[in-house]
C-alpha cells in the first residue's frame, strides 16, 4: 500500500457520528473542488452495471455480544517493526506468529507474556506483497502474494512459485489462502483486473473479478472452484473438512464451498449481511472463526464519490469500526470486537487468551485479552 502508516492514538472523546450520505458527499465536494469536474466527467465509468445492489445487505446482522471499544486495554506488539502486517499464521510449536508486510518481508514475531519481550525476525522477503498465510503440516508456509501469486516458503527460506494463473488468466491480486487436511491448498485471486496498488478501484467499481481456486501439490494443478466473485478475499477450511469458507469483501459476506456430501462442488450461504467488509478468515478452534473486518459498510452512494476523489485527489478516509468478528461453525455471529478508531483490520487469530490482529496500514500487531475485555451482550 502506498498509504502512510496510520497514527495510533488513544481514543479521544468521540462525537457520535452518523455518516449521512448527503452531508458527506457535500463535504467531499466542497473540500475537494478540483475533484468535482473529474467526478462529473468520470461518473459513467463507475456505473456498476453488474453490481447486484439487491444482494447488498439492506439490514446488517449484529452480533449478540459486542466490545465496541476494542482499543481500550489492547496492546501494541512489534511496534515499528512490522508495516502493514496483513495476515497472521500461528506456529504453535515454536510459539511464533508469521506475518507478511508491505515491504515484502515475511516476519516472525515471538509470542510472549509481555509484549516488550517479543522478538521480530526478518525471515524471508518475497520481493512481492505477502498477504494470506497458511502453514502446511510439514511446517512450510504457503503464501498468497498479491504481486507474485501462490507461493511456498520452505523452512530453508526458499521461495517457490506454485501458481500464477488459471486457464491463461493471470492472477492480479492473490489474496487469501488455507490448507486442507489432505494437503490441498485453497486460495483466492481478489481480482484479475486490478492489482494491489489499485485494489480500492476494484472495490469501488464493484464488478466481479475474483476467483476461488484450489491447488493440488501432487499434480501441481490449479482448479477453478468459483468465479465472478466480488473481491474474493480470506479462505478457511472447516475443521471437519466438509467445506471451505471464502469471503467476498465488497458483498459483506462469506460463503462456503462444499467439499463433501450431497452438495459437493456447490456454493452455499455461510455468513451473509456482515456488519462490515470482511478480509481474512481463520478457524481458531473451539467451533469459532475469526473474521478480520476492514470497515463498517460504506453506503453505496459514497462508493462512487470516493472512487472519483481517490482517482483525482487522494483516498478519503471512510473506513472505521475495524475489528474482529467471531462466528460459529454455522456462520452465525457470536462476538464483535471493534473500535471507531480502528480501520483496515485485516486478520484476527487466537493465541491463549488473546486476539492478535493484523492490518493493512498499522506498523504493529494489536492484541487484546478477551478474558479481561470480553464482548458483552449488546442488549
Ligand atoms: C493488473 O492490474 C493492473 C491495474 O491495477 C492492470 O494495469 C494490469 O493490466 C492487470 N493485469 C492483467 C494481467 O490484467
């Protein structure tokens, strides 16, 4: 990301803020008059012909338990040593968190009782932009690299390219990945049309350029499982291996692809109408998935304006309420940890009593002791 690192300050007194489409639009237009002509000129380009607006959540689901101030009590880990740590993979045996940074480094962060004791190691630089991460049984790291495709990094730190295209159509934003019990790798290409530098346009354009695929390490073959996805993102294999969950960021939903049973090869609902835009998803044990939530849902009318302003001025900060959503095996919402001050949280994993969060823009990992700061019944 070309974005500069977001500053992280303790939460100031928040004015209750409602995003009214009209007032925000007016504000943007008044604040960026230069953009106005461009907005009018380019409006047509972003008319979203195929975008199934009807499928966008009209009413988003809310979790029965929330912690809406997750910054309170949360600690900063590896401060200044990990920039844009997008996804996290936990190596239980070594008590290490792998994370991929915007400078191409995959770093290893030790898990310690005190955040001050954690050590950060520059492990391997892919030369691209490591996003989704998953460990194979053998301990090798599988990487969805936004720039380079699907990679494997061996314990000897050798980077192997596994796949960069399917049926002649190159991946442009390899994004999420997970590995099944049998070794099959499931992964997404968020977009064949836009690369990472331009990911915001893909989201704004709202056309389905995403694919969900599998890679068989024995045959080295890529199989297309689903296409025409709206920014296909995080991937997580169910603990019973019956299906794989994948997130579609722009549609605020996660779906499942059946691997077994009478619905094998079909797609079903998993978690629709999410209260925000999902990024990575991880199965964290005890019947729970953690979904990294980049932001609350941006009203559709803002999408277009934002795209215009981004193109001709700079990217407006529309994201807020980033955090981690906890859903159960059936995709039902359980807990929601978020904060108005947090944006572009991309990943959440569970280590001991902590949620560890990755993000696209912060120069640290965030962790929260959920025993001490739990989500509480919302009413
Ligand atoms: C990848 O995305 C960039 C723009 O973000 C585009 O210029 C390029 O043509 C795309 N690559 C392919 C193979 O379509």
